[in-house]
C-alpha cells in the first residue's frame, strides 16, 4: 500500500509539473488583419450572401469580441496603433504615409517599438507577411522594426494578379494626363522578400497565405506572425471561378468583393491547416480583425457594415467597430461572446504578456485580455476608448454606456449617443444629456493632453510636395547652368 501511495504521489507531482510547464510555455502568436472588411460581411457577423466557413469556425471555437475597435478609421494610423500597442496620436501619426524609398524620416517613428521587437527579445521568431504601409525606406523596413522575416509590399495597397506587376507605378494618369496621387504608391511594383525581390506567381491573397503557412510550419521556437492581408481592399480583383460562385449577387462590385472575402477565408484556412499539421494549432494564440470598417462613400458601397452608421474614415461605429476574434485552444477560454470594450491596442499588450516580452520604453496602452477571456477578471478591459483625426478635426470617446463624437467634416457638430439603448447611433442626445457630455469631454481632453500634433503629410499631399521639390531643384539647376560660361580651348 505504501508503494502505491508513493507512486500515486509521484505521478500526481509529475502531472502537476507537466501542467505547470504547459501553462508557462510561451504560445505562438498569429495576428491576422483584413483590410477594409465590412463588419457584416462574414458568416459569424451575419452575412448571408458570402461564405466564410474557416473564419466562422475560428470564431465559434474561440471568443467573438462584440465591441472590438481599432484606433483609427483608416489604414495607416490604425496599423500604427496595432503594431505599437500605443495610440498613434501619442507619436503624431494620423495620416496614410506614402511609400517613399529615399525619405529617411517618413515612417513609423523610431521612438516606437513594435510588438514583434518586444517579442524578438524574448526568443520569438518574428515575421510579417502582406501589407506594411508604415514607411518605405530602410529605417522603417519591417526587418529593421523587429521582424526577422518579411514577404509582401511596403505600400498601402497592391494589385492581386502577377500579370499586373510593373517595375514602377505610372506617374501620369492616361485619362487626364495629370499626376497620380494616393496612399498606394507601389501598388503595381514587385513584392519584396526581406531586402530582395519576392516571387509572385498566383492570386495575391493565396500567395500570402501559402507563405504564411510555410512560416508557421517551420522550426520549434515560438513564433509571432503578423499576417496583414490587403484583401478585400481595392482594386476589386478576384479569380473568375470564385466570382462565378457569387453569380446570384446582382451588383457587380458586390459580387467581386464577395469573391475577395471568400478568397481571404480560404487563405486563412490554408494557414490554420498548416498549424494543425505541424502540431502547433493548440498552442497558438490567434487574433483576427479588420484595420477599419468597410468603405461606404461614393461608388465604394459594395461592403456592408450592417446596422453601423457609415464606414471607413468615419467616427461613427461603421468606421472603427470591426469584426474581432480571439482563439487559443490552450488558453481555456470561455467560448462564446465577450461584450467588454476591446481595442486593437490589446493585441500587443496580450502578446507581450503571454510571451514574456520586453516591456521597456514607452508603456503599452492596451490590456492583457487573457484574464477576461478565461473569466478570472470581470467587467470591461477599458473604461473608455479614444479616437482623433487631423489633430482633432474629428474625434470620439466611447465608454461602455455612451459615445461622444464629432465627424471629420467642417460642418459637423458634436453628437452624443446612448450606446446601451442605441448602439447604432440613431438618436443624438447631446442637448438632453449635458452632464454626460461634460463627463466624456473631460475624459477626452485628459487623454489628448498626452498626444502630439500630427507630424506627417497625408500621402497625396506629400507626393505633390515631392514633385514640387523636384521641379524647384530642376529650375535652380537650370538657372545655375545659364550663368556658366562655356569652355573655349586653344
């Protein structure tokens, strides 16, 4: 009996040690970011006309964040907040950067650490696959910002078919003979693998997915991969056979967009399958979200944000309230939905916490979500979330029960909404609830005191200035040349 008792005790101790080891083991981390995805364009968020079985499964087996937000309603600033874990207004980056290869100042400020840099110091193999959009010159290249590996493009967008790739983007628009301006300078250039050209032989979403699958399958060390798709961002391009799947959608733009979302879901399936085949799925912490809401302006009305007002670029919910999933089988989450306020800032904070990453330098502004998703902590990870555009031309603050905002338009006035009774912002109560207005204004003002004015030019304006600089230089050289006397020899 004594021997059995001793053996039982030893066995219990071994099991305890194994459990302890498993709990302390660093998880792999996979951050999947979609681009301009409409909130209601996935199965688990209510889509009926677009099929997304892989994301639906990921959501249903994980936690669906019902109040998940990004820090800005469009691409570049949103990504800045996500990768640093700090509000981008803290370092004056509220615009879309252009992809300027020779500008040593135009990029994510070097004062900031990415979550990859913090995890790299903790022994993680780090990588980014897809869209960067945080600076095109060497100081801002992903390989110099904490990512061991990079495959993708540095610009704000890219064509999806390899046959469209050119050595440079045409400067002059063939339709009106005027210069091109925009955030997506480089959208037809070849892809990059680290500091060399990267092959690109198939539909871009598929190519990125397969490369990500290779990355997560290799090696035994914990990895951190930032998989930043450009889908379903413009241009509207998808394989013909996938478009044909959605022939019942009458609107042509919506039909192609649906095919792009479908391809995105298929690509994510490729990565998830690679995790499972390599035995890494159970211990991989996966985040999925979009960088902002679906576009809803002018002719770009092919995406659906459901009942949320407006979309990309707006301070209404359609701009920043995004589909958001957290999945980690080993995390022992309470499957289902989480209704507390969650920010993209929380991704860096959570990753650094579970990965025992470096916490030096500026403090991360997100919250470790794990205690909330396992039920160890109750309530909301945030009392309030904040937004600012163009130094305050547009702004918003949201608490659990209310939202105070001003749209980024010259004629807009402050509005207040009861987010418990009116989550779709249909009834402005700014004149009825003056006390609540003052309370939220005080919160925003206190937050804004720690911010910086925007330090950069919007991409289109920057490109105009750059062309003016070239013109001025040429004119100066012409003038200088005109004053020189020509050499005469004897």
